[in-house]
C-alpha cells in the first residue's frame, strides 16, 4: 500500500487528488498539508474533496507529514514546491510536483535537489496532453520550416501564472523538434507597431476567464492551409488521476527528475 500525502489540500487540485486517492487501489491518504494560517488547518481533508469526514485532518506540519508518507503529491506554487522537495530529499521520500510557473533557475534547483530521490515534475498530468506532447514533435518535424507556430491557452480567472506550464512545454517540444531554443524564440507580447513576424518565433497567447479548466491549441500555419491541434480539459479529474498514477510509479523509480512521459511509457 503506497502512503500518499497531499500538499495544497484545500486547493482546486488538492481536493480532487484526495478524492482520486480514495477511489484508487493500492494507495492510501497518509496526510494533508496546507499553508500555516490557512483556515482549513485542523479541518477534515475530506470536506474539500466532497467526501465528508474521512478521518485525515489538514496539517501545517511539513516535516511530520513528509515523514509519515511514502510520496508527497504537491500542487501549490513553485517556491512552495521547492521547499517541499528539499524536505522530501532530507527524509528520502519521493515527490510528485504538479505546480507550474517555475523559472529556468528554479527548474535547475529542482534538478539539484532531486539528485538522491525520485521526483516527478509535470506541468500536465493528463494522458491526453501527454499524447499531444508526443505527437507535436512528430508534426513539427514533418511540417518543418514552412509553417509558423502559434500557441493559445485558456484558463479560469483564478490562475496565477501565464502562460500555462502546459503551453510552455508545448512550445519547448516544438522548438526542440525544429532545432530552436524556446527561450530565444518565444514571443509573449505583440503590441503597437511590432513589426512583421520573424520566421523562427513561436507566439504564446493567453486567455483568462470564468471557470475554464484548461484548453490548449497549437497552430501550424502555412500559406494556404493550417493544422490546429487542440486539447480541452472537461474537469480536473484527469489531472488528479494522473498524479496518483505518477505517485504509484515514482516510489520505485531511480533518483532524478522524471515526467509523465516516463510514467506513461511515451518516451
Ligand atoms: N500538473 C498538472 O496537471 C496541473 C497543474 N496545476 C498547477 O497546480 C498549481 C495549483 O493549482 P490549483 O490547485 O488550481 O491552485 P489553488 O490555488 O486552488 O491551490 C493551491 C493550494 O496550495 C496551498 N498552499 C500555498 N502555499 C502553501 C504551503 N506553503 N504549504 C501548503 N499548501 C500551500 C494554497 O493555500 C492552496 O490551497 C498551479 O501551479 C497550477 O498551474 C493545476 C492543474 C493541473
Ligand atoms: O492552473 C490550472 O488550472 C492548470 N494549470 C496547468 C498548466 O499551467 O499547464 C495544467 C492545466 O492546464 C490546468
């Protein structure tokens, strides 16, 4: 039985992950974490999951919660996730990180902290998006230099980071397939007389509003035709099911940073 603790337990994802753990075989919820001072600290973790009382109280004691689990699932924010990773490394526990918005420097620090424990960091835990990552590389390679690439993502009004981690990963996959450096060719901002589009750039556009769960479209735009690859999330439950699948996988993985392509065997 894999003991899973959830960090961000009062959040939109935290509640769904707790529900997914309760529905899954071979795993149990060993703990639930929230930030110190959060009003749900001390409350039963089942309430945010729509389960009623399940006998696991939300705690703000990171060290004790990590020591009591085999793997921590963390859907919070980059700086919080890095602290959680540090504590998991201290106690030799695995961690699954779903948080997005990491800077390149933070991603490098995560890799450093992951030297001695198995870590999964994935901007999107759904099977569908990870299949998109896989096919995007092939589509970009086949279409080559004659198609301009633009990415548009849409999320709910409460999302704090932009563009989404999924959109950034899509841009990285396409840029790599075309032999480009994403950090050099990503164009996040077009305003005023901004000049003609350069050949190599990848436009990154963001829509925020309402309760959109998560939508991503990659446009391959040629002269006379275009291809659009779109993924639409209907609920958060495929993210939460993916995170539990990742937690069961990572506890027997070798140390280092892995992602959902490894969990799903898509490499
Ligand atoms: N990888 C994936 O498949 C997905 C990733 N995400 C990402 O997950 C993150 C969280 O998303 P949501 O759940 O929608 O956000 P949210 O804001 O609803 O939940 C985040 C939770 O973390 C808690 N938190 C903040 N600091 C903390 C600390 N020091 N210790 C413990 N808990 C702390 C907050 O109080 C909040 O309850 C975002 O970065 C989002 O982009 C969201 C959905 C899917
Ligand atoms: O904040 C969200 O909600 C989501 N964030 C992730 C991202 O930034 O890619 C994954 C998903 O799109 C939902």
